[in-house]
C-alpha cells in the first residue's frame, strides 16, 4: 500500500511539473501571447456611439495577404464614411497611414488607421470628434 501511495505521489508531481504548475517566472519561451483587447469592429462600435456609421461590413479578406506579413491588417471594417483598419502594430499603422494618406484622408490611432471616404462626405467637426475619440479609445487599450 505504501508503494502505491509513493508511486501515485510521484506521478502527480511529474504531471504538475510537465504542465508548468510551478511558480516559475514567465520567460520568452513560456510567456503567453497577449491578444489585443480591441478590434476594428470594437472601434467602429464605440465610434458609432458618437455618430451613426452606416452600412458596416467586414472586409478583412481584402487586407490580408495570407503570408502573415508584419504590415497585414488583422481586421478591416468598412462603413460608408470611414474604414477602420486594425493592424498588428503601431508601426504598421503608421506605415499605412503615411502610404494611403498620400491620396486619401487617413488618421492613425495606435494600431488603427481610419480611412475617410470622399464619396460619403462627413461633417468636418464630426470627423474631428471621431478622430479624437479613436485616439482616446486606442490609448485606453
């Protein structure tokens, strides 16, 4: 009976050790990957609280190359007045804001880029307020 208890204890200890049940400090190898808490859809939802953003649609498939490039977007939500791109990093958002801003009106808000459409003009004050709100939302992420 004592042998069975010892073997059971050793098996449980081995299982806990294998599952990382100890109090070890996180390292690059075992640190969990942090998933961003805010998506492009979440950004659109919060901006819609200020002003209605008509006809929202998920166009994520058109912004992902499928090659996991650092500048690929995670999500793209397009509305009539503005498209909201969620990018992997602020650096990627800055890249696309600069690149697309040459021909369109763009605003960077953290990992997000807002691309305003001329074919659905938006009041300049409303745009300014939504751009400021996007900055605030991104900073609170």
